[in-house]
């Protein structure tokens, strides 16, 4: 028979987007068009860097890619950026409605990217790569960054129409992953130097990408905004991916000293990471600066930090043991509530565990959710 129409998971995507804007009104949809419009965007777009600083190759604009990333498939993305119970609920709703989740949400023929590639021969180990997520609509690579990028043999790719008003799952994440996939196919890359970064609202997307795709990104440049992790909005991936995040990823924060809102969010973000045993963190403060992209000097230090060798965090095994014991204890509480017949209480407690620990609570959390569903209780977990 005919295929059922695709489901875009619109309710979930909208909830994610609305919650993101509600929690972070300072830099999102209304603010950017007004103050970014004239002076700052003109500076970012300017090709007129000083002649003695000019990089050997300029930015390529309006680049069209033709390769879709398998990681950017809608269901793959949902599996990485939602908690297990959220994803289970979407699948149940899709089955009940007879609809299928759409294969992808972007049409590459309509998308445009900006690309910077340093001139000259590729380094023996391959180029580094920074996938940059912007808060603005244009595909822009700050002009003053180019000499720094050239010194670090770093390619940068960024997408248009990936601004703060764009959907996280339907546009910003698949565009970033698509940029990575196409650069990977065109140029030799050093896998240990593949990074994701962003400014303002784009920084929060970069943080989510680093957490959800540690098998791709070895580090993230978080420029002037971030979120706590281990929440329904920024859930943890499964144990295998989170171990890669702990052992292979470095997060570098770069924020202006006068950017009080971002400094506060950065503190909460780092506290949440350390509570979950992630400690590979570097912090740079841009003195006398407010909510602005990293200046060249800060970018240089941030890239040096991303490139520096990694060392195993002291006390990581002990911290993991304590964290895993907390998860087991909370899951045991859910099991006890189910055994005692308090199914509504079990559902509530299970939702709390799912929101805090996400994929780290698998497979037990999903087993309990399906047991409750057999009794007619569908998880209320939602973003």
C-alpha cells in the first residue's frame, strides 16, 4: 500500500526550541537582528584585514554540498539529543498514528555554506576542522579569525540559515553534521583535531553536538554561552558515547568579563559537567569585553588548548563508581515502586532518572518504561 506520510516530530522539536528560547532570552531571536545588523555584522563580513595579516586564501561563500551525513538522519539525531524515554514516546506515537519519522529535514540543493581552507599543501597529519554554529542567519566566518586559523592549519565550515530562530533538530544540528561530512570527504583531516564551536546561541548548539557526537568531535569552543548538562534539555548519551566524551573531548569556554549572563551560565555548565565526572575543561576570559565573538588572541589560546595533549583525569574511576551507584540506587527505587503497585509514582520517579541521567540509565530505564506501558502508563517524559 502507499507509504504513510512522514512525521517531523514537530511537537518535540518545537518544545525543544521553545524551552531553549525561554531559558535563554538574552541572545536569541529578537536581539540579534537589531544589534548585530549594522556595525558588527559588517565587521564580520569584512574582507579588509590588514595586508600584513591577510591569510593566503579567502573565505569561499555560497558553497553547495551534495553529500548527506548518515549521522544527520532525523531518527539518528533524535536518538542522540533526546532522553531514551522521550524517544520511546515519539516512536510509540508514530506507530499509533501510522506515520513514519522523516528520513531527513534539509534539502542540500537549497543550503549554502561558507568554507575557509588554508592555502598551501595539507599538513602531513591532515587539517584540523572547526564546524562553526552561528547565532546569525548568514554563513559568516569572522574575518579577524582567518590569520589564526591559517596558523593552526584549521578548516572552518559554517552554514547559512542556522541561526537562533532555526530548529535545533531540523536545521542546526543536521547542517553542522553535513558540513563536517562534506569537508571530511573533500580534504584530509586529522580526526584528533575535529572540533565544533559556536557563538552565543550557536555555542549552546555546539555543546550539545560535542556531547551527543563524541565519536566525531574531539573538542568544542564554547564562545559566550552554554548550558548545564544532565537535564531533559541537554540529556546524556548512552554509556559508550559518554565514556568517549569523558576520555576524548575537551571543552574550551571563552567569554567576555562583562558578559554577566553568559558567565553565570558557564559556571552552571561547568559545575554540572564536573558533577558527572567530566573535567577536561579550559576557561578563557576576554577582559573588558561583553557579548562578542572571540578576539584573535583569545581564539589563538583556545585553539592551542584544544590541540594540547589530553591526560586522564585524576580520580575518574572513583567518580564514575559514585555516579553509577547513584543511578543504580534511583533505578532500585523505581523497581520498588512498581513492585508495590504505585505505578504513577514509579512513572514520576523514572522520568526524573531519565531526565538527569539519560542514556546512562539504560537499559533498565527503558525496561521499566515498557513494563509501565504494558499497564497502560505511557511515560510523560517530554522536553
